[in-house]
C-alpha cells in the first residue's frame, strides 16, 4: 500500500460512529462512458479496457460521499487516477494480455481498481 491509500484508510477509520459511504452514481452518468467503452473495445479488440477500466473505477469513487448516521454529508472521496500518465505500465499490460490471449485483462481489472483506490483521498466538508 502506498502512503495515500494508508492515509485514506486512517481517515476512514476516524470517521464518526455510524458514518458510511454512499454512492450517488446515476445511470445517466454511466451511458456515455459505456458507449465510449463499446467503441474503444471494438476498435482495439479489447485492449482499450486497459485505459477505460481506470476511468470506470475513478467515476465510481468520485461519485461516493461520506454521510453520518442521519444522512448528512460529511465529505467525499476524490480519485485522481489517470491511466494515460502510465504509458509504460499500460504497454506492459498490453504485452501480458496478448501473450495470455486476453486472460491478463481480468488481472488488470484488479490492478486498475487498486491503483484507483491508491490515488483516492478524502475531502471533508
């Protein structure tokens, strides 16, 4: 775990009793990303998932707020993960995906989720 992920875990551990995470992602927000994913997947024979998956995870995290027991907003999660800044890493995963005939994409999904969480901070209101 990097220091950012540890910091987020510490902040979440100090939340008031009864506080919880609530996701406010609306289905209308998902359709544009889904349409882009379909086009990118078709054009790249699935390798576009290496870039798009990080954006999906970032969208979910950025739509998550922290509420107290009464439902009042206390803060939100803020993810600044950007797969495009890690070109070398993506090229490595492209190689893994080609060699494994696409099975590597399943493992990359877990990596992208972890990387997105590692790039997440808590912004308190």
